[in-house]
């Protein structure tokens, strides 16, 4: 599991955009987003850098990532 901190998410539109960005890299990924804490938890076999890049390209800077 990967946990990303995505500070600029603020609404359900942001959640949808980030989710689509992750699924664009790994369509089988399980994405759980906690908007108040701005954490994105992802169960995936894809490369963390690819997922981070996709989220950044979607317009949301990733401030940290942790592989759990």
C-alpha cells in the first residue's frame, strides 16, 4: 500500500480527478481518499513514481509518499 499526501485537494471534484489519475496508471488499483487529512491510500502494484507523476500532471502536488 502507498500513502500519499496531496495537500491541494479540497472537494469531491478533486477526489474524482486524483482517483482517475491513479486508475489511469493502474486500472486495478484500489484508491481510498480521506479528504479532511488529504491522504490518498492506494493498493497497487504500479510504480509509486508513475502514480505520483500522474497525480502531479492532473494538477495536484504530492508533498510526501510512504510505502506501507
